């Protein structure tokens, strides 16, 4: 019985670790900067939704407030990068 419960908890912990690792790497600043030109092709409303979605994901994967505050600084840079891309 203990072995079964251990397996279940291990699977859950591994899943949480994998999801947080995936989010931290895939939805990083570099990934979003590379896909910046795709944002400009979408409507403004949709691109804002995606940006907020990435921010929420990074918030849940963040281990502390410092990590999230760095993400927020990057958020402020992104609109400027988008305007430069449009020109």
C-alpha cells in the first residue's frame, strides 16, 4: 500500500517539476523575443491576451517574488520591441 502511494506522489511531483521546467524555459524572454514578429501579425487584443497568459504561467512557475519581478520588467520592454518591429 505504501509503495502505491509513493508511486502516485512521485508521479505528481515529477509532473509539477516538468511543467514548471517547461514553462521557465519555453516561455522565457528569449522565446518571446524570437516570436515577437508573430505577435505583430495578430490583432492587438490577441497578442495582449497571449502576453498575459505567458505572464500568468511564469508566475505559477516562479519560486519566489524576485523571479516574477524580473519577468514583469521584461513585460515592460516587450511593447517597445513590438513598436520597433512594426516600423
